[in-house]
């Protein structure tokens, strides 16, 4: 093997390291035209759910074998959670990739739900739905609050295999979490991060 052969193998590699082994979920950011303006629909998760009960999120969930793509995952989950027809959904594009952790990748898609389509949220997953007008949303600057994470030196991590052992100067992880408030509802975490990116794109990628 020569250097040209090595070069051909690595050049223009657009892959994301760890994506092939990470768990994958797709999200759908639904736009609905109502009251003469576009609004973004969000869900309040059912209180009985084991994970994040009562939190605000976008429709979405884990990829399954029946899905041919992450786009299909986003559509399927939206249909299941909102009780709508597939024909009432129009996907208009993907909004990048969100690396939630090294073990979880999120694929957000943006699209339109027909304004006259009746919503029948699945009560096992969705407590309620609500919409935020896009003109209002585009003017908002989220609050930012920091969370700090430190290394657990009592864990089973093999510190003895590192020269400095437990004295190694591990960097503490600090995460800046955005918070949005809308009519008494708090949007935070990954939902707020994806929402913040959506707002950024709406405000900074104007081609009309």
C-alpha cells in the first residue's frame, strides 16, 4: 500500500465518527398555517411516560427496522403520535444532525401539516399539543443556563491504565442549556437546542 492508496481511502470522508454504532432518532418540526401566519407545533409528553414525562418535545422517536430512512422514521412517529394521515404531511427538508451524546444522534426534519387536518394525539404518548407563531418565535433570544458534569472517580473506569491514574486532569464538562418560555410552558434541553438552531436558520438564511 502506498501513500496514494491511503489518500484515496481517507479523502473527502464526510462521515461522523460513531454514527454507525449510535442509537438514532428522528424528529419532525411541524409547521401549520393558522390565523394567517405559520406556527410551529410542539407536544407535551404524557405524564405516565417513563422518560421525560411532562417535558415539551417535537414528534419523533427511535428508528426501527421497518423504516427505510430517518425521514421515514420522522413521518411514521408523527403519524403515530398526532393521529394524522400520511398524506397530510409534507417534509420540506432535513435540518442537519444533532449529536445529543456519543451514543445518541438526532435527525430533525422540517415539514408542513395540512391546516385542516384533525389532530388526534395518542394519549399514551402525548398529553397535549400547542403551537407557537413563527413571527413571535423568530424574535426570541433564549435564556442560557449552565450544567456542570464531573468525572466519577469511583466508577469502574480503568484509571490504573492511565499514567496519571485518578490524578489525570480530566476536563469537567459544562453544557449551556437554552430555555424558552411561551405562555407558561418551558422548553429546554435538546428540544430547545434544536428549536434555537431552527430560529437561527430562519433569521440568517434568508434568500427571498
